[in-house]
C-alpha cells in the first residue's frame, strides 16, 4: 500500500462534480466494450483461481475528437459462493501503485472479508505499470542519480535544508517538464480520469451499472472522487485508511494531516512494549516506563544526528533511525522484530544485522520503475507556488503535526508546488455528496499515514456515511486482523447495513507475541 521512490523516500508513503465538468465527456460505445478474460501473463500466487483481462478506455475523456484508447489491465477472482452478486473493484493505495498483484496475493482474505459472494476485481490505474506509464527518466539508474543529486532533505538536517529542498523540487519538476513523453501524459493520468475508467469497467461488466468498491489509502481518495462524480451510481463503498480529500486537491502534499496520529501510535507501542515485558519486547529491558523509553529513543535520533556511522555502504544517521521508527508504527506485524533491531542500535551492537534488516524493509516497500506518484498527485493538485514563502505554511503545519516524525517526514510538502502539468479533469468540489448507498469509512486509531481524523473529516460531508474506528495499529484496517471489523464489512457487503455511529472494533492479535 502506499508509497515511495527515490524522489520520495518515505511517506507515502484522498453535490458534486458536474459543475467542474465543463467540456463534453465521452465514453466508448457500449456494445464493443467487453472485457476479454483469460490467463494472466504472470505467475499467479493466488490460492484461488484468477483470470486477467484488458479493457480499452478513452485516453482523453475531455476530447471528443480523439478516439485514441488505452488498455487497462485487470485481474478477477470469481465469487467463492455462487451465485455471484456482482463485482467489487479494489485499489490498495498509491498513487503510483498497481493493484492487480496485491489482489492476486490476497484473494482469499478479501473473499473472507467481503462474504465470498462477489467477484473481486483489481485494475492498474493509468499512469502506473503498463498503462500510460508516467516516467521522467530513461532508466532506473538515471532516476536514482537524480534522487541523490536533488535530495528532498529532512527539515532539520541543516539550516539550509528547506531552501535546498525547495530548489531541488524545482529541478526535479524541470526534469519531468523537459521530457517529451510526459507532456501529454502529465495531463492524462489524473484521478478524475481513473474514476471514469472505473465506471467504464462497471459498464463493461454489464451487471447493474453500479460501482462496488473498496479503496485503501489513496484508494479512499479515488473512491471519494468517483462517488462525488457519479453519486447515483454508487452501491457499496468502503473507504479505508482515509485521505483528507480537501487537503489532497488543495495542498501540495498528499495529506498535510497525514502524521496527526503518528506520535500517539509510537507512544502506544512503547507502552505496550513495557506492559508485555522483555520476554516479548526487546526494548522493555531498556527503561522501566514508556516515557523514559521514548526519551531514550528520541535521544538515539539526536545521537545519530550528531554522529552518523557508516556500516559497510549504508549510513546510519538520524533519518535512518526515524525511518526505522516509522516503519515500526506502519507495519505492526514487524514490531517485535523491529524492537530487536532498535535495541541493537541502542547498544551499537550487531549493526550489520540492523542495516540488513532496514535495507530489506526498504526493498519490500519500493515502488515500481516510474514517477507516477508525482505524475498523478501533482497533476491533481490545484494550486501552484513559485515562492518558498507560499509553501512554508504547509511545511510548518506538517512539521508541527508530529513532534517525533514531523521534521523528518515533511519534505513532500513541497513536491507539487512547481509541477509543470495539470490533469485535464480535476475534482474541484467540496465532497458534499449523497451517494445512492451510504459510504462506510474505516480508520485505525493509530494509523500513522491516514489518521482517523481524516476519515471523520470526509464522512462529515458524505450523507448517511458512518466511520468505523478500528482500535489498532498500522495503515488501514487490513494491517491487523479484527473479527469485529470483518463482521461489519460482511454485513455491509451482504445487506448494505452500516454500523452504528461511534462503533469501535478491537483487533484480535496482540502487537507483541512471544519471541
Ligand atoms: C449499454 O448497455 C446496457 C446494458 O447492456 C444498456 O442497458 C444500455 O442501454 C447501453 N447503453 C448504450 C449507450 O448503448
Ligand atoms: C478515429 O478517428 C479517425 C478520424 O476521426 C478515423 O479516421 C478513425 O477511423 C477512427 N478510428 C476508430 C478506431 O474509430
Ligand atoms: C527542528 O527544528 C525546529 C526549529 O528549529 C525545532 O524547534 C525542533 O525542535 C527541531 N526538531 C528536531 C527533531 O530536531
Ligand atoms: C523526444 O525526444 C527524443 C530525444 O530525447 C527525440 O529523439 C524524439 O524525436 C522526441 N519525440 C518527440 C515526439 O518529440
Ligand atoms: C533509560 O535507558 C537509557 C539507556 O539505557 C539510560 O541512559 C537512561 O538513563 C534511562 N532512563 C532512566 C530514567 O532511567
Ligand atoms: C559490504 O557490501 C558489499 C556490497 O553490498 C557486499 O558485497 C559485502 O559482502 C559487504 N561486506 C560485509 C562485510 O558485509
Ligand atoms: C545479530 O543479529 C542476528 C540476526 O538478527 C542474530 O541472529 C544474532 O544473534 C545477533 N547477534 C548478537 C550478538 O546479538
Ligand atoms: C476537513 O478538512 C478541511 C481541510 O483541512 C477543512 O477545511 C474542513 O473544515 C474540514 N471539515 C470538517 C468537517 O472537519
Ligand atoms: C444479512 O441480512 C440477513 C437478513 O436479515 C441476515 O440473515 C444475514 O445474516 C445478514 N448477513 C450478514 C453478513 O450480516
């Protein structure tokens, strides 16, 4: 789920539109549009059968004179309980991530969570993977070099970090501007077009003409957008790990409120660590209270800020330590093992193992070989800025939103300010939406990427919607298992039943199991 490249080394990482849609928008004629399903062109890892297909969609929905099409790649896992009640589409986050491999990996669990009576479908959004790939570089090596040449520095790295980062952001934007292949694509890969692609898929499926969708992280923003554009065609929508859509479209970062729960997550994990003790959490040996442990770990950042160490070819510096902490709060299943490695770091012991562990985690969350995160997000962003003074308030807002992570993870707040491309269609509305079926929003209490506050913010303007809070860790509800959340989801997909407002679901698995 969301997102990182060399550009973006860490975070990752949301009535209606008609007023916006000035120009005539076209669709392809219905009759020619059928998805041809067949074997996938990759080795499936799904325990259940899957099939792949493609669907041709208009490249440019705003230009009726252009009949050029592009092929979307899809993957489907049929309902495990016949008869199928229709299809549910998925997006697992980004922007800049494909979805078909994630669904392939998780067919069994998503059938379980949706009741087994639906066909599950993932598609790779335009801009990523094979469809209109948005790339500013000829080779991955060129991209890597640019990342080193024009780094987005942590705010507190030095007193010139912010001004340098601002200049580097502009250079990176200029690299993308100078490419002749990005010129058209920069305008064609926006979220509103992806929303139209989703409705093309719905049409081609020939079911009831309604969209059922589960959108996670950036997928929640995609879902909110398609719902605002086509409210009467929305059946069940689960928006999970919710991005604040007002921030997404009107601010330079993906969601300037992204880090609102990060400190609380970190602190709750440390409390849990002390509570379970050294047999389950390696860091419980360090201090006897959570606040002492927190002070020790904050000091560790400062120590490596003052004295970075090279371990073979990896530098352990303040950013390394903060990113390690951030991974801890983002991936709860990795917490016990992360505690072991942070404990090594504290004692300056076994640093090779720490570095190997960290590099392994980084490799596991790397994005594909493209720049679609920028291409999609920045094209969607409405404002532009030419002066750092115009960006500074956003940087400060983010930096202040998290005492522990803010000054290290806010560099993205500058990313879209000088972007040279604008999506041809963007959602300009206020998300005051009445969908045919009310939306189920889901947010984790301790989500370090998409705080439950953003779910509440979005739910406020979606008529009849409800926020389900999962009292747990990690990014989006799928990061921990909860029989309670699963029951709510199954009832919603089966009957459209929403939980009562204020419902909180506990998670089933403890953070720290025995080591
Ligand atoms: C598209 O197909 C649906 C169902 O197959 C049909 O009801 C509808 O009239 C068709 N629309 C057009 C424009 O052909
Ligand atoms: C696309 O449009 C051009 C010019 O309008 C036309 O010549 C061509 O046949 C069209 N192609 C398709 C596949 O409809
Ligand atoms: C970052 O810089 C600000 C302003 O100079 C300062 O208040 C803050 O304590 C610093 N944060 C860290 C983690 O060094
Ligand atoms: C794009 O740029 C390359 C060189 O970088 C050039 O060979 C090619 O002709 C250009 N294509 C277009 C459509 O301008
Ligand atoms: C917590 O542990 C650190 C590292 O061992 C130590 O330096 C510090 O004094 C401890 N804090 C307290 C209050 O004991
Ligand atoms: C150092 O890194 C290089 C390149 O990644 C690797 O081949 C080598 O084995 C490493 N050396 C040690 C002592 O880990
Ligand atoms: C160093 O780390 C490795 C891998 O995690 C572990 O197997 C080993 O026991 C550690 N050694 C020490 C001295 O802690
Ligand atoms: C939602 O967030 C936006 C952007 O931060 C803010 O302007 C708006 O007032 C918020 N709405 C609610 C209901 O909290
Ligand atoms: C859906 O509603 C029916 C009838 O009220 C009920 O029997 C069934 O258990 C519900 N399904 C779920 C998954 O809650």
